[in-house]
C-alpha cells in the first residue's frame, strides 16, 4: 500500500475553480481499481490551502492515476492557479500503525468533525525519542478518548526531519479541553517543545473535509 498527502497552495481567485477540479479528480479516482481511499480537505481559516489524503494499492496504481484526464486537468490548472509547487509527501506507517478500515470509531451525523494535519520539522537528535513517546500517546488516545476518531503518526520518505500527525475529532473541544490535558499528551507536549524546530503553531493545519 502507498499512502501520501498532497498539499496545494492556491491563488485566491482560483480557489473555487481548483476545488471543483479536485472534486472531479476524486470522483474519477473512485472508479479506479487501485484506489483504496482519497479524501480532500480545505483550510478552515487558510482557505487557499488544500490537502489530499490518499491511499493506493501500489505505486503502479498511483502512476496509472496520474495518466487520467481528470488528474492531468488538476496539474494543468495548477500551472496558473498555484502560489507554489505541489508538495507531495509519501508516508510511512509508525507504531502503532494506522487502523484504517479496522478502526471501530467513525463520525456520527451529530459530530462537528474537527480535522488536523500536523506536519512538523524536528531536530534529528529527538527523532527516536519522539517516535517512542508517540507510541504511548497514540495507544492511549485511541483507547481512552471517545472524542477521537482517527489519530495516526507517519514519517515521510526522504525527510527524516519531518513527522505527520493526521487527526479527526468529534468536535474541536475534544482536542483543546480534553486531549491536551491528558498526562500522555502533556508529556508529549513537553518533549515537542524541545524537539520541534520553531513554534508549533506554524505546523498545525486545521481543515474541513470537502
């Protein structure tokens, strides 16, 4: 399986046009045999930022997707619509691994789902310690917090200084009022203050699924 996050930074006047192109690409991809999952997100405040979270059966399936006309349309439009080159992050699972289809939790109709892409740079000497701490953090979050739906940690191919946390919560207060006050989250926060390059806030992308 191949998992990736694709980040787009869109010029304001092209936001709606680009969003529609992404959705058409998602619709087309849904008929491809090699697709497992594709979800699209837009920044809540930074509305010019878009993210695609994708899982494919293989690199060959992803390559085939790149040949489709609806995919070519997105990248063709990007030549004039984007502020910066497309950022593709190919992800590696960590321990405990993402649950994906085995996850017993899912959003309910009454949930006001709050989603986060936390993509942060770290000092190399803290990488091993962070991965170990997140092993405990993830286990407790999934098991003990009913407000959590998804909490996955990934490393990034070719970027040993980057980690990605992909999160979904039933509502925003489940993060700020409950999660960050848990002992394991407090311990992770203290380690992050030492391990992360710069301010944590710059790396947190609050998004809405589109």
